[in-house]
């Protein structure tokens, strides 16, 4: 598996949210997909990532209306990404060092997939998966 690429393991055509959509729409998608983060796109171009934590801290805790706050206002810009043709090991190291569970996969700026901890778990040996989970979870 050492020679695997991101493309071989990633989930293609992931759910995403358009940058002008509301925070409440992001929360609904996260709930339906059972995920804690979503790529934010403008057309097909990745412009950020929004997390459940972003929604709580940037919208709810500030008493803002989640029906009117666009995700572009609360998402992180310039997210950590992977390329489809890069070695999976390099992407996994980035996930661990940045302590993220999901990496958007882009060709140029276009979102083409997502590399999630669950994708790695399905395709990797248990020792490797355990090590990744441990490294991501370290504080």
C-alpha cells in the first residue's frame, strides 16, 4: 500500500456547500451526512472549509441568525488540501501534523474529492489506521 495515491482512497464528488449558503444549511448537510466539516465552494472551486465548531463559535455563541449568516463569513479560508496524484503517505502525514480528519482533494482549485479518516480505515491496515487516529487526536 506504500505506493497508493490519494485518488485510490478518497471519496470522489464529496458533499460541499456553496459559499453563499446559510450556516443553517451547512448544519443540515453535516447532520444528514454525519460529518463535522464541509468543503465550501464557489462554483466548483474550493474556497474554504466550515466545521461544526465554526458554526457554534462564529454563529451561535455570537447570537447571530444562522438562517442569514453565509458560510463564507465563518469558514476557514485556504484549507489544508491534498492532490489526487500525491502519495497517500504524504497526505496522511499532513493530516496528522495538521490534526485534521478530512482533507479536501483538489485539481487546481477544483474540488474533486475528500480524503477522510474513514477512507483510510477502509483501505489501510489496522496498525497504520490506529497510528493515524492517534496522531490526529494528539493535542
